[in-house]
C-alpha cells in the first residue's frame, strides 16, 4: 500500500510541474509580469509608485486612473496614462498634505483593471530635518546581553543532548 501511495504522489508531482517545464523549454510565459507598489505605506509628503511589468497592458494602451480615499480630489496623480510599447506602466501617486488614510488607486483599460492600495500615515517625520537624529530613550538591548543569552541557549542545548545520549546508552 505504501509503495502505491508513493507512486501516486510522484506521478502527481510530475503532472503538476509539467506545464512549468514546458514553458521553461520554450522560454515563453503566458502570464504577464506582475504589479509592484513601491512604498505602499507613505506619509502625506511622500509619493507611492505603482509599477506594472511588461505585457501587463496592451502595447500603448490608454489607462484611466481613479483614486478613492480622504480628499482624493486634492491628490496628485495622472488620471489617464498610456502603457509603454512592451505593455509596462509606471504611475506615481502623491496624497494631499492633509490626506491621512487608505487610498484605492484603480487602473482600468481595455485589457482589464487593477486596484492598488496605498496607506498614508500621520506626517510624523515630514517636518523633521533629516540631519537631526532622534533622541535615545534607552529602549535598546545591550549587545553583551544578547551574546550572553545566546551562549546560555547553546549551553542548555548541549546539556539536553548529553542527557538524552546518557539516557539512551543507560549510563
């Protein structure tokens, strides 16, 4: 029975990976490249970029872009863009200066649509001079404490191994 189950599992594995192997041999992939959102969590003073890979859209396809969220009408983005020759697209979104919350950016064209989510947090650091470091509040852990803890874990693990070997040999 075990041999039969093993044979069935191996056959199922081969069948599952056969399409992948066929695509690897020809070098062609049916699925378009994916979408990435660079900086999906931003502050009001920052910009999120949505990047569609090659073949996501049709060559030169006209894409309409809409935004929903807090004061989306005051956000900065291009409401209509064209995909590149290879079907890729890069679109930037900047929320309004007082637009904290979640935004839904919907890209729609003849070949389909996609909705990206961008979260805008409170502008804690927008006005901070980047040359000024934050004050230390003493919340860090000393490196010697981490090293000591790691050493104790190693010693304890060794003791468990030695004890289990002694028990196995009857010593």
